[in-house]
């Protein structure tokens, strides 16, 4: 018991110390001139290509690709610098006359199946596609085995004659 309370007390004192340190670092004397802070540069989306059809194809392709930095965003919606580079690479491939599939194949060859939001079903990705269903099936089988064993272990208690007579009285009433 005491160790749990001492750990909580230690965590609380560490949090208070961190807050105090942060607060003391932010204290500025009233006579000191206030620093002029420049606004943080705002990152704008990459400029559209000269050809709107090319840009539409780029958006379609990049929505099916995963940002390698963000991992939970598509390449189209990511603001990471690597995503800008990959979009530039996709634009160049489209300008070279590559088809959508050729662009995806190029990126998969370079970065692996991870770059695709919907990787192809092939032996290398079977675990990704069928693994959750297999785990669910294994869990259901194990649950069935457990419940069957549990049912066999619990035997119904035999009723005595007195209990039987009492039950008959309750049912008749």
C-alpha cells in the first residue's frame, strides 16, 4: 500500500516541479523589452501543375498512396516534405507518359507494398489481408474449446428428496 502512495506522491511532485520550472522560465521582468516574434512561416500546398488534367491524375494516384512519414495520411493530404518530393516524383512520371499502374509499380519497387493504401493480394501480403480473420477464427475455436471444457467440469448438483418436495410445493403454489 505504502509503495503505491509513494509512487503517486513522487509522480505528483515531479509534475509540480516540471510546471514550476516551465513557469519560472517564462517569467519576464516588466522593464525588459518584449521580444518581437515573427509569425511562423505557413506552408502552402504545392502549386498546381500547368496542366489541370495532369494535376487531377496526380491527385487520383496520390490518394491511393500512403505518406511514408505520416503513415496514416494519404500522399495527397500530407504536408510532410517527403510527401512533396514524392508528389513531384509522381508528376515527373506522369509527364513521362507513365500509366497510373506504372507509377504505382515504380513506387512499390522503390518503397515496398507499404506505400499503397490497398496492397495487392499476393502471398507476401496474405497475413495483412487474411490475418485478422484468421485470428478471429482461432479465438472463436479457443473460446468454444474453453466453454466445452468448463461445461464438462461443472456438474449439476443432484437434488435431495427434501429439495425436490420443496420445489414441487413452490411450483404448485
